[in-house]
């Protein structure tokens, strides 16, 4: 079992927060819409996908690539938890 498989949802959110803070120099509330803020571009969205996949050892494919899964820190954390638990996309 990898370290990422044992992370709690709070720990996942914190890892995502660390990445976002490093990239944007801002701290984001878990429910803030990153895309509506204007800070996240389509290129940065792809960086988020790569970050999520490599950091949490999950594959984001097909319907899971939906913008709504990357809109907030909380939605990314929920995506990681769902993929890690082997649940299909919504």
C-alpha cells in the first residue's frame, strides 16, 4: 500500500493546498471556485491533473477529467478519495 492510499481527506486537501499555494502564492478556501477566480487557466488545469495523478497515484480518465472535479480543493480531494477507493466516475 502506498503512502497516498492511507491519507485522510483532510491530508489530501492539505497536499492540494500546498501545491496551489506554491503555484499561485495564495491560500485557497476548500470551496472556492478556482476557475471562477480567474487564476486557473486551461494549462494550469492540466498541471492539476498531472499533480493529482502523480501525487496520489491515481489515473484521471474519461468522465473524471470533468472541470467540476478540479473546480475546488474539496472537489479534487473527493475525486482522489473516490478514485483511490476504486469507485467509478459520476
